[in-house]
């Protein structure tokens, strides 16, 4: 007898439980005497025995194929098969030596199930289905196998007539993917006549002529009524029940587990929620979909990096990005900055960019430590497990799928510019034009007051000036001068996927190509990837899987840095004076190639053209795995994975940019990670109620990074971007880093009656980065789940399901390589000079004091969660509370430089994160044939706190920091609060105003001015379906979190934005009191000892820019205090409208399926307290420095059209 | 079935062993050494500390004494964060640490000549640091066991430095296993010159404390009598920079004025002083981009152009202080290819400076070992002019020009009261020291000369000392207008 396991599309083995493939023992029509005789103690296959019983007693058995696989029974009583013995007795006897039970339903429909909670659940649901069928029958007993003799008899007796069965209908029942469904029931509506499909999904049923409809049903699927219309062949497809409660998720080490049994928070995002979002970076497509995951980008430039933080930052100065695992192999997601991000840098990518969203089957986010313990140290920040799409052996035949997306992107928000005043400054009491000013504090266009406005003249009534190239041009506003610099970006993505299988082997190929032309001229991103994967089931029981992916990611970027970036294109563009025709005026000397600039700033058009940044990444990753099932309860598996890439970068600062001789920097980054896992899994039913599953594993991991960097100074010939085209070459930043870790781990799950689960894990690591003899460290976790609806046997239509979970985890984390020793730098920097100095080499004693007693750092986490499912899936609630603390953090802390070292590596400090995560799943409309609406809401709030730092130190600097502001860690404060310069104030909070200038005075020290951590994040995902239409929109809300926006400071200080054009004709008096001229930190007091209210009038330009002297307009508005804005933002992040063509519509076309989707991203947002720009940017991209915006590239909105076809 | 297990298991275990037996001893840094020789450390220490003073310290102090107007500092607006890099990575854990390791390592290895030079460099550096901050970590510095080195009073450090210099002079005369050559980037291993430098440093420090320490008079007298001070410009304690951009060997002042071209302007005060005296050094000192026209700025001027608006027209530092271009009157925008291309000389202690110190000592303390004040005054000026001519750029200052200038100054000098004579000496020294704001700033705080510096609008307290960096927690944070110990 041939049996097959039915797999459905989608989540691999997940399908197994969802569809509960039932196999039926087919029954022959002949009523023959038992032809099977068994001798005593004869062992036969249970399935064979059942087959015999079925034929003998004309009963129908239903069971899960897998359940009876390899089960042998001892049949010692052949007389049991005589017709005198009740069938129940026979079955009871057959199952006596097993953990199986049975129940008779209706007329001789016998269901065999596993005697545990899960089995009983399945039985209950089967019965529920049968009851539904009974309803159809108006209360009469249903005869599921009407052809049995007994049934015939019953029917005849009950109704007193013979049932007329005139019409025989045959057909095939399949799932949506045309996979045959075995054991589906078919009932003639209004009768008791029914049949069950066989192993090939076929049925044959004689129905009364009066029957008009057939009703098809199957566990885990939606029931369906089909009109007969005189047909004798009716094939049908059943659709998966969207509310099936059993959901399998991929957990650590690729182990698939029923979500009901998990004792920690896991969120899964399906591939179709990530692909076709017109977003090259799969991380950004994750935004708003998972509670507790905070994603922020560094602007909309093609390929720019994305920061992802799960449940807050753990580490003071180390890596806080989660571990990425693709098909069980760690996937490097680092962002390597090859120049100072605060300086002339580019939009460096994080390497998750190399992932093709089209090839992702699912993404599982393991948020807590318990979920991640098996991945070891790096899992302390959470794990993102990505499963790519691979072929399935059970799918026969070939399938080809093509997806094509085209889209366009534009800037999501431009500042509200003013168009009344042009280039110039307020000098000596009047607005004065200057063709070299960067500011727009010049005369009004409609009233330029030519007297004294040097440079402006009237030419036939038109006010003109001589511009930077000597042309007489009108002095007027160019309202779109900024907008016109940018262009409409364009994106095209094509993905072709083919897969095939023959039942034992499977093969899949995916090729995709992405071409993105950025909205910034000369930028773009191209990504081409090819994946080949396959699996084979060998005769000897070995299952081999392998996958290899090659990807080339090419990023065309520009210089776009942060502070002091004389060559930041965004800065120069955003702040171009209102009267300067950026795109109309010449920008390059066609003969020499030199730039033509209106002021000392580089011309952004010239810079974009002449100063490219190229990154070319060639990456290969894949794995080879072997699984061997030694016996029923023991499984061995081995997997080795490789992940390697080279990133070749060329960054050019063109000759003539800020008088620079130009430079070409070549960076070559090579990263290779090898990882291997050997895992033994044992699973045993200990007693009737207790089941134990144990995983023992060994892990090896090696990561090697090699960065070679050369900078050539002095570009000789324009347009040649090879380093040989420079006058002199120096090496810098060349580093080699290598680390290894070996781990042994175990994961045990003990389950009681399928409603109480206890999960214990333990891992011991040996790391190369820790001191010899102290390399070994151990960390355990314990977690439990209690399925209380099952435990208390709650049977309520309202209270469908509920579980409670608790977890405690500890995760150890090793150090970075080479922190134990103090090392010297050969030819290092000497107060800004470089060695060799006049040909003499020099060595510098290292600034960091190594620590030979370094210990691993540990994160301890407690987590409690409640999951409820109400009203049969109409409402789902998932609430999690967690509290974690990271202690003995390894960080390099500033120490008094008088020790001879500037920093010291040590174990110190504690950072805690506590928070809530809520997922609310609502299905107000649930009609598979009609209108359905799903609303999935995520909410997350994380509160971080720096509990302790090194003794005697109350604050340290975790990331990038410039002099006047930056992120700090301070004891008692949240992670990474922003510290900066503030104004002097009196005891009542009044500004202390300089009595000479009328401007505020700067306080001597720095204070905390903002907190970049949002108060909460919320995402509301809506999916509406009606017939073939699908409308989806994701709305998200980020509440709170401060951003220090330098761009906003300059936009106002330069008089560029609307608010600065109001009331330019009057003076301002800043509210405040006068400061003591001798001590600006104290108020000036009059003879009565009272403060003196400020009455000094200042110009609008001084008011907005706070000039104290003409050269440094940064005293007031530009102090950190005045640059802090609340980044609360509401956003329509995604909008999609799709239509899937029906089979009928496709009949004349060669496609198996076809769908068209219109997509929009970031189409609308509202930031009530953040002026002019999109608050969702952090100049520093991925990393610990957040909440500082310094001329970051703007964000984009995009629209795209996706067409998907399959053959 | 069991057979299969037995057959396969060994392979699986072999696979496992391949990776479990991996070597974990791979944590020795492949990029950088853990040791360094005195030969490697000395030049790095020297360059690092010297450039510290030549760059940021110079920018702040020159702005304070109004030879230049650096837009950030001309109103004494120096904050704690301004100081971070200087204190941390340039001085203490930078060059000073390198020098300290030369001393400790060299003592063990008996490389006494290296030790002596490093001690003299250390003494020079610490003396200036006391001049800037007064109380700083000294006795407990460079001990990794002490997390928070104590801040010693400036006067005590000065006393310790005196002993250190004397010790260093002794070391120079010991037999040394190795002796420096070109790796000594200051004197090329000439120990006699180091000895004269050490003595001159003592002289300078004594003079620096003359207002608060009555014992310095005899000490200076004796030093001068020994006659082993810097005697000619070939003895000058100075650093000659290179002209390469990669590696960056150019003095930072050159980069600021000829490459970045933003921060600096020349103070009108300084230019007025030079032009008022018809100083022949002007075309060597200053470079006018606008042909023949000086464009500078008043210190503390709250209005006017931003840092770039006149960047193509303003006057920048010339060949003498910045390694830039000799001003032949034809003007032109500054570029990195001009003049000495950044191969500037940073002059820390010159023969002319030594002469002016003696002149001051004669005036103020009645030192008798020196020549007459008038002779010293003239010699100082002539040495200063010669120093400009040593540069070898432009036509050179002619003897006639020098004679005219000297005669003019002497006329004024001889017509002055004693107090005014001191002022004239100090002003000549001030002009000579152009390019070394640190020593001008020391003299200005100590003697109050120049005595006519004003700000258009003063918005910050006068900078009498530097603030401590923000990155460390000092015992107390004095205000910037408090005095260092020798200043009253």
C-alpha cells in the first residue's frame, strides 16, 4: 500500500500538523469472509491489520499516516476477526500495545489517535467537523460509509425505503496547490450519503437524483458546497482555514515547534509580507510588523544602513544588533564604516542588504534570551531567523514563478522654504545682498532697496546681480531650486524562481535582479542574486540538503556625512540660498573640470558628479547538511555553513573640493564566517503523559575580517578613479581580526499531557577572545508553558485557547578579539600628523590599556507572557513582559589620560531594559468567500536604564561624539541620552542674556538635552480581502524620542524656511533676564537685588541664528538645547492593493496563477513636533549613536507595481 | 538498521572532531606590536607633543594675544570639550606616554642618551602644561595601577621639573648603549645642543616664576655665567616639518591657512604694531592674498563677515610662521602648492628668545652676568631678523633694513623709562615670537605686555588659564579667569 505525506505550500513541515493528513484504509465492496489468518505471536504492520479489519467489518479507519508508520502489532487472536467479535474489541486488542486510542463516530467511522492532548484535540476537531455534517443532515445520524452492509441496513430500517442512488459522481479533492487531499469527506447535501477521498484524493459517490449539492470538508480547511449541475465529475479545491490554531514556527537551530508549546515570545513574518514592498532592504520591510523591534534608517539614499534593535540596547559600547541566521547559518549584518561617520563619509550599507526579499519564506524574530540560548553569545540581542524558500520533495513536477516590480521614489518631505528673501546677511541695520553668502538674510525680492545692497542693480526694471560666473542674473526666488536637484528614483526588481521534485529529490533555483536609481543624482543600487538549492532522500535513510547563493550588490553612492562635512551633498543642497538657481547656473568648468561655486561650499552638483562612492560586494553563502534518522526516536544531523564576502570600496573626494588636492580611498573588506553544528535529537514518550525531547549539540564558529585600506592624496587626472592616479599613497585602517568559538549545548523539552511544557537549555562556550584558562563559560535557561484551556478542558466558543508562559535566561557573551593586550601603533597618528615624519618612522604607545583578566559579560532576562485566542480566532491577544539586565559589560571606558592611556578595557556596568509587548489580532470579518478583514496591531514599550558604570565614573560615551553634543551613558538615565551645550539660566529657568549682545549665554558644561529612545512603538496592519482583491495598509506610530537636528538649526539660522520670513521688518527681544557681565552664569542684579528683564533688541537674523559675532553664528539657536525636537511620528508605512486572477480568467492563458499588486511605501506621515524633515533618520545609521541628525539624506516615498506569474 | 548507524557514526564524529579540535590560541593581535623600542618611541613622542602646542594651543593662545583672530577662540571662548583631544590623545596618552616609556625602558636598557632627551622633552612639555592649567597630574601620572592620578600644584611640578632637567643633563653625559641619530627629529642626536636646550629651559622657567620666587635671580645668574645656553640660531629648539600631505607632515597652521582657509584671520592689532614700526619682517610674517592690501579683523568683533566670505581676499600667515608663501606683493589665493608647502618651522626656544629673557632678567632682577640691556635689546632684534633670513625665502631682509629698524627701536628704547624699556623688550620679544602663541601668551599673562589688547565686545571672561577637559573628573574645576601660580 502506497502512502504519501501531503505537503502544502508554504512553511515546509508546518504543513504537516496544519493539514493533519489523514489516510484511509480503503474498503472493498465485496463482502468476503476473513481471508487473513494469523498465527500466534505474529508481528505484522498495524496498517495491514487495520486493512484486514476494515475489509472484514466494513468499517472505515481514519488516522494520521505518520502515527502508524513502522508500528507493528502482535496479532495473536485470529478469532478476533470473526464476525462474532465486536469491531471495538478487535481494535482495542490491536492497539493494546501502543500509545494509540480510538473512538467510533457515527456508523463505524473509527478514528485512531495518539493518546495525548494533541491527539485528543485533533479528535475533537474531527468530531466537530462531523457534527457540522450532521447539521446539514438535520439531526439525522450521518452514514459516513453508506456502502457498508450495516449502514445499508440501518438506512433501510430507519427510513423504511431503499435509498435510490442513481448518479455516481467521481472527482478529485485537492488543496489550493493542487495537492491531493486524503481523507476529505464528501457528502451529498440533504442526505446521509457520503464518501471519503482515497490516497490520491479521489472519491466516488452514488447520490440520489434529488441531490443538488455536494459538501466537501477537511480538517484544517474551510468547508465548501458545490452545485452538481448534472455533472458526474466534480473536482474541487479546498482552501486552508485561516484560523487554524496550530501554528508551527521555526525556532533556534531550525527546530520547528508548535507555537502553542513555546515558552517564549516569538514573532514570525511570512515572506509575502516582506517581498514586493519596493524596498531593497528586507529589514525596512519588517518595520511595524513585530512588537518590540525598533527599526530606523539613515535616510533614503540607495543602500543606506538600517539600525535594528530588539528590546532595547543591552551593551554599553558593543554591538546591539541582533544575530541574523539564514537557513541555520549566521549571516553577517555588520555595517563597516571606512571613514569617520561624522566626517566626509558615505551611506555605508549594512549587509542584510544582500538578502533577496523574494527568496524569503519566513522571518522569525526570537526576541528574548530563552529563544536564543542555543545560538550562543551573539543571541543576546535577539535573533532574526530567516528561512529561504527551498524546494520540497513531496511536490511533484515543475513550477516556475516570475515576479516583476517597477516603482518610482521621490523625497517624502521638503522643508517649507520661504520665497521672499534672497542671499545675504543682515548687516549694519539692513538686509544686505551678497553673492557669496550662504544665508538667505538678504533683501526682499519685492523691495530690494538698492542703496547699499552691494551687487544688486536695476536693469530695465529687473533687479539683477552678477553671479559667480559673471552673468547678470535676476534677483528672484527659485522656489524649486532644492527640489530640482533631486530626481525621481526608479526601481525595477525581477525575480524568477523554478522548483521541481520527484517525491524524493527536490531542486529549486531563484534568480533575481534589482536595479534602483536613487533620487539623488548619480546614486543607485544594483543587486543580482542566484540561489541553487536541493535536497535528496537517499535509500539508506540519509537526507542531504544543500544551498548556495551568490549575490552581487553594487552601491553607487555619494559623499554624505555628518558634522563638519564640508563635502556633504545633502547639506549643500538643503541650504542653498533661495535666490540661487542651483540647477540652472553652471556648476562645472567644462575645460578644467573645476567646480563653479557660489560660496566656499562645494557645489553639490559638481560634488555628486565628481565625488562618487562605490561599493561592490560579492558574497557567497550556503550550507550543506545531512540528516540521519537512526530510529524512531533518535536523529543525527550535521550542518556546515559558509558565509563570505568581499566589499571593494572606492571613495573619492574630488580635487578642488574645499581646496583639497583630492583623494582616492580604496577599502577592501573581506569577511568569512564558517559555522558548523552537529546535533543529536532524541524524543521519547516516557509514560503515557510524559514526553521528553533532548537535543545535544556541538557548534564551531569562526569569523575573520580583513580590511585593507589605502588612501591616495592628490588626484592627478580628473575622472580616473584608480589609486594610481594620485601623488602619494598611505595605508590606513588596515586590520585583520580573527575569532573562534566552540560550544556544547543541550536543549530539553519535557511535556506533560501536551499542556504543560518545561524547557531547559544549557550551553558552554570556549572563546578565543577570552584569557587563556578563562575561556570557558556556561549559561542556562529554563522556561515553561502552561496551556490552561487544554489543562482545564475549557470548551467554550468564546475562550478558544489560552496559555501562560514564563522564562528565565542567562546569556554569556565573549569579548571582541585582541582586547587583552595593550598594543602599540606603528607609524600612528601624532597629534594630527602622520608618520613616517620626514622619513622617520615612529611607534606610538597604544591608547587603550588591555585587560588580561577579562571575563565574559552576562545578560539575565525574565519573561512572562499570556496568549489568548477568543471566539475561534476572531480575537488573538499576545502580551509579554520582560525584564533584563546586562552585567559585567565588556567595554572600553575612558580613564584619566594621565595614566598614560586614554581608555581601558574592563568588565563593569549594568544596563537594564524592561518592557511590554502586545500583539492584538482581530478578525472582525471572516468570510472566505466574501469580505474578510484582519487587523494586527503591535505595541511595544521599552524602558532602558543605565544602572551602573565603572566606579567613580558617572558617564561614558558609547558611540560617535562631536564636541558640542552626542550620546552618553549616564547612571540613572536611559541608554544613550543626548548631552549637549545649554544656555545659562537663572534659578527660575529664565535665560540669562548677555547685556552687550542681547543674546543668550552658553553655560560652561554640558547637560542632558534629550532622550532618543521612543516612548512606544505601535503598528497597525490591516488586510482586507474580497474575492480576488486584497487591500493592505500598515499604519505605524512612533511616540516620543528626541532628535537633535542640525539641519533644522541651519534651515532656520540661514533664514531659509517660512517661519523666518515672518516679521523680518521688526526686531526681537529674547525673553529672559540680563546676565552678570563678569559671571554669565549668574543674573545681573539691580540695586534692589532684583533681576533685570532683558530689553535688548536683536535682529531677526540674530534671533534665528543667534550670532554673537559674524564668524560664529552658533551661540543660541545652534546650542544643542535649541536643536532638540520631539520625533513623534504617525506614518502610513505601507499600502497595497492586489488582485489575484481566478482560474477561470486564466483558462486561456498559459499561467497557473497571476496576481497584480499596487504598492506604496511611506506615502504619508505626520510629525507634529518635528519641522521640515522626516524624523526617521539618524545620521549614524546602524550603531549605538542614535538621535542625532546632521544633514542626513532625506527619506523617500515610493509607489510600485508588482506582477506575479506562475506556470 | 543498526548497521547503518554503526557505519555512519564514525564519519559524523570525524566531521565533529575536525572542528572541535580547533585552536583557540589566536588572540595575539596580528595588526600591532605589544612592544616598541626607544628608537621608535622617541620621534613619535617628540612630534606628538610639539605639534600639540603648534596646533590647538597655538590657535587659542595666538588669538588671546591677538596676533591672529581664530573665529572660535578670539573671545576667550574655550570650553572643556575644546581641550579633550589635546589633553587626552595628544599629550598625556599621546606623546608624553611615548616619552615616559623611553625613560622607563631606556633606564632598564641603559640607553641613557635617549633617557636624557626624553626627560628634557618631558620637562619642556610639563612646564608648558603647568603654564596652561597650573594643577595637573604629575607625580602619580603614568602609573596604570592608579586609576585617578592626583593633581599636583603647579609650583611643585615646576620644582620637580627643575630636578628632572638636572637629572637629564646628567644622563646625557652617561655612557649609553644606543645613541640617537636622525630618530631624534629635533637635534639629530646632537647631545651638546640638548644640553644647551636643557639649560635654556631652566632659564626660561626661572624667568617665568620670577614674580613669585625670589630664589630664581641667583640661579639665572649662575646659568648665564656658565654660558652653556642656546648660543646661536643653530642651537634653536625647534621642529622642522615636512611638506608631504600623505603622510601628513605639514604644520597644521599651514593646513588651516593654505588648505582649509577658513578659521584664521590676522588680528588688526598685530598688523598695526608691525606697520607702526615699519617692520621689515612683514612680508615674511604675513601673506596678503589681495595684492599689497592687508585684510584682517578686530578681535571680539561681533559683526561682519563669516569665516569664508573673505577667504579669497584676507591676509593669512606667511612663510615664517606657517611654512607658507613669502609675500612679494603680487597676491593670489593661497593653495597647498605655495611657498614652503607646509614645511614650516615651529620655534619653541630660540637664541633671540634667550637674549630677550636675559634682557628682561637684567631689567627686572638686575642680573649682572649678561651684557647691558641695551646691547641685549639690539642683539635680540638682530637675531630675530637673522632667524627670518635663515628661512631662505624671498630676497631676505637687507642689512640696511635691519639697521634702520634697529636704530629706530633703539632710539625709542633709549628715550624710555625703565618700565617702558621693559615694555619695549617684551614687545620686541612678542613680535619675534610670532608663530609661537604659547610663549607670547605666557609673557602677556606674566608681564601684561602687550598692555593694549582690547576686544570689540568681550563676551567671555579673560582666559587666564585653560579649562580642564570634559572627559575627566578633576578635583576642582577652576574658572578660566583664575591665575596660574606664577601669574599675579
